[in-house]
């Protein structure tokens, strides 16, 4: 069952975040912190509704333990909230949220010691097959995510975004690299996954 993403964090006030009002498009918002905070809250709610599942899956690709993956989700949401004063309306919310989520997860991995691969609660989305087929797909998804967590951080970022349906151009935009470079690294990462999965990768 897909993990439910909720806004389980304390919103930091616009004043405490030292909002740069000059970055807001509506001049009336620049002198109205309360209105600005409402705008930020609405934007965050929209990101959670549209991309919360993606954030949860990104967290699960870096952390096997469900309770820690949920903490990463909440940390990512808080980071997104704090970054919203710098968010431009013409930016792509999906790549914006994915970039922040990956940065939070990478920081988590770098600070943590090696962890054993454990079973996962988060599932990649699919249709609703029968019990036997669902059990088999769950096993395959678990094996895939466990293999992804064995990749280096750079490859893990690319593969996770690829599985979320990002094009090479979108991945390049999210990670600040060229699309050609992403294509080469994605091909190498696929080969690594096939080896880790015993040549049975379904990516």
C-alpha cells in the first residue's frame, strides 16, 4: 500500500525565514508576510498533492527502514517550505521538489553509517493484480529498490528520477548536468543494476 504523505511538520514563519520579498511577483505580498505565508502554504500543499508520492519513493530509494524514510519525507517537505521564498512560479515544481528531496537524502546517506538492506513499505505504482501476481511484483520491486541503494549516489539519483518518468532533459535540469552526460551515466547505471539483479532488471 502506498505511503501517505502528510504535512507533519511545523511551518516556519515567513519572518523567521528572512523572506526576500523582492523575489515575490505580487508587490502587495512583499509588505504582507501573512499573505506571503498563505501563498507559500498553498504552494506546498499543491506540491504534496501532486508530487508527494514521488518524494516518498525517492526517500525509500535511499533508506530501507520505513520510519527513517518517513523522516526523510518530512525533512524534505520542511526544506521545500523553507526554500519557497526563492521559488519562481515559472520553475517546474516537480524538478524543484525532486532536487530538494535528493539533496536531503544524499545528506542523510553521507552522515549515516552503512545499513543493512531491509524490507520496504513503499511500493512503486502499478495496477491492482491478483494476490499471487501482486506478491511477485512486490518482491521484484523490493529487489529493484535494494539494488538501487547499492549504486553510488550519483547513479542512484539518475535511476530514481528515471523511474519517476523524468526524461534525460528533465534529469539534467534537476541535477545541473548535460542531457548527454545523463544519457551515458544512465546507461552505465542500468548495466550495474542488471548485474546486481542477476540480469533480470525491469527498469
